[in-house]
C-alpha cells in the first residue's frame, strides 16, 4: 500500500481490503504466486508468473493504444 502511494505521489491510496482482494484474484488467476516462507511475518511477497507477464504486456499494449488515441484526439482538437 505504501509503495503504490509513494510511486503515484499520493494520487492512488489503496485500502487493505482492496489490495488483498486484488492479490487474491491474481493468485486465483495464476498471474502471481506466493514467494518465500509462510512464517508469522505480515509481509507477503509474490512472484509474477509467465502468464502474469503475458497479461501485463497485453494491458500495457491496451494502455498505449488508449494513450495514442487520446493524443491524436487532443491534437485534432487543438488544430480546429
């Protein structure tokens, strides 16, 4: 939660329920897997799987397409 808040300069603040719900979904889809020992540590770590990397790449491509569309639209609006 702290990492996301720091990396987004406070624009995104995740609650514990949101974060753990998302992690559980990613584990269920086998996009990530738990890493390390399951001791009493509150810190949980995960590794991205090959399918997770593939899905992340697909999402990056989708976001790039949206960015290009938005950029084109903004340029057209400015030229009118």
